[in-house]
C-alpha cells in the first residue's frame, strides 16, 4: 500500500490512482463494486484460463479496496487486527452481535 499512499500524498497528474482519490468514495466504491462483480464472473469460468482470469480480477479488487482504505486513512494492519479479533468466532455469532449492537 506504500505506492498508493505515495500517490495520495503526491497526487501526480496522469495517475489513475490520483483520479480515483479525486473522485472520492463514490468513484472508488463504484470501482470496488465493479471489480467484485468481475471476479465473481471470472471465478465461474472453467479451467486454467478461468483460474488466471480470476487471479487478475482478484488483483483488481484488492487494488481498488486498498485505494478505498487509503482514502479513509485505514492501514491494512487495522483490517488484519479486526480479522484476528474475529478468529475463532462463528461468523453467524459475530453478525448477530453486530445486529444487537446496532439495535440498541
């Protein structure tokens, strides 16, 4: 994410990452959603070609997600810490706990 953070700080002209940052959450979020749909589609393709296509599309999803995190000044380590916090907790239990908190 260092390169992405450098782009955010420097905002060089003719940079796709700069264009995303300037578009804010609406632009970046739209790209995350678009790329997520594309990786799902690629994952359904058979054989090695489908596997390679899935890898390329997954890289696109991760890149755009990293840009979104950088836009919000969220470090990858913070996301990793949240995943570690959830380790060993049933996904259904974790979701129920979040719903109880939001209902309060």
